[in-house]
C-alpha cells in the first residue's frame, strides 16, 4: 500500500498577505534567517519578509506537510514547499501558531532529491578531508 501525499494545511497566500503587516504577524526563526542570508543573500528578516510579500515563487511545488516535534509548537503542522530563486532551489517551510502569528521554520537549499545542490548528494565527500 502506498501512502497518499498529504495536502497543505495552510494557504500560502494567507502567509504572503501577512508578511507586510504592522504590527508584525510573521516571524523568521534564527536558523532560517542564517541560511537565507548565507545561501540566498537575504541579509535580514525584513528582506526575507519583503521577498515573501511579493508572492512570486518560480516553479513552486508542495514538498510535504508534517508535524513539529519540538516545543513550544510541538504537534503543530507545517507545510514545506520548494521553489527557485534564480538558478537556486529553496526548501521553504512555515506554520501558524495558535495565536495567529506565522513562523518561517526553514529557508535553505533542499537537503536531498533531484533539486538539492550537488554537494548534498555526496554526503561522504568530506571524510577524506577529515583524515588529513
């Protein structure tokens, strides 16, 4: 029996509409800020939210829906998408807290699959370097 893929829990358009709101309704986790800066040149939370507020996601596709397994949002569902920024693919995950605020959980290159950067397809490449 093959598992049926789960549909998204949230409307991406609702997140996009919330990005430019003041007072702020969308927050970016520290790890997502760091990877967005490192891999995509989005240096600040404001730049990330400004990008998302445009709502232009090239070649976007729903990747998965899963449940968070850590506090304070344990048990909350999140949606993940893959899209392109220029030639690079982005794995982007988000969820909505009970208070109505949105959280950007992830913003980084895909870790596996055909859209992952080539380096992540060869996870043992650095073993030789570590022995030196």
